[in-house]
C-alpha cells in the first residue's frame, strides 16, 4: 500500500511539472508573437509616416501665409532728385495665397512652381507735415519658380532650404501726403530673388505632408508706372523676414 501511494505521488508531481512547463512555453510564445506584432506594426507605422522624396516623384501644393519684417528701401528723393536709402524695421506686411506643383529631379532635390496672389504694404516715407508713416500698397498676381533640398532631421521632419524667383503683376497705391490725403495709383511689375532659410516639412503619411516657412531674405525691384501723369518710378527693397513670416501649406504626393 505504501509503495502504491509513493508511485501515485511521483506521477502527480510529474504531471504537475509537465503542465507548468507547457504553461511557461505558451506564455513565452505569446510574448514572442506580441513582440513580433509590435515590431511589424512599428515598421508599418514608420513606413507610412515617411515620404520617399525619390527622383520622379510628383506633388501638388497649397499655401497660405502672412509676414512682416524690416526693409532697406532705395528710392528717388522728390526734393533733390537723387537716391535716398532708408531702413524700415517691422513696417512691411504681406498676405499671400497660392497653389502649385513640385517635382523631384533627383532624390531629395525638388523644383517647383507656385501661382498665387499677394498683398503687400511697404513703408515708403514719413509725411513732413504730420510726421505719420506713408505706405505703398501692392496687390499682385505672381508666378514663382523655386528649387529646394530636403535634409532629413528625423523620420517625420525635414529641413528644406529653398532658393526662389518671383515675378509679380498688379497695381500699386502710393501715399503722397496724409494731410490732405493724396494718393496715386499705378500699375506695377516686381521681380524678386529670395532665399528661404527656415523652411520645414512635416511628413504626416506616405502621401500627405505639411509645410512651414518661417522666412528668410529677399531682394525686390518694383517698377511703377503712372500713365496719367507720365511718371515711372523704380524702388529696390531688401527684405528680412527671418522668423517674422508664417507661411503654412499642405502637400499631396503621387
């Protein structure tokens, strides 16, 4: 009887050990499967949040922006007939809306073209009678080709310095005096050379991204023609909008 009980105890212990081993094995297998699933999910997420920016990739863009900054303005002096240069900190503001296309000619290097409208107010002089600021308001349609290079900061963020040109056509209203209020309206043509040094792209998915432009440097030559009074004026403006401009946009890549 004692021998029978001893054998029964040994069998019970063996069965218990076997069941415990199976449970541990099952738990380990489940953890491994979970880890594999997480790794796969992580890779899938990483892939979906990254835009390739490969040669031959094509995209469409839309932008909305506002900027303000300082300018160095060179223009004719109505008194002496010579040229006068003035620095005008934070007296210039621009609102723009545009749409365009972009194409990657090689990996990370894109060329693009934007079409849009902008309205710019530029300080031009101080009224000698009132001491108030007089401005030139320009409403223009523009075409702007550019080139940009994408430098990855991390999986979802790129730094994108850009060099661009701009050609604007529109009208310009210029303050001549504030008291009495006198203005002249002319047709204007502007040519701009710009360097964007604070441009970023946030990669939201494989096809969508958001852009953020925080300004840079630009030089603009504006030619205004008053055909009524037969007056032509040329104004050169060097603009500094670094961190004084906010231009946001959205892109869709095919």
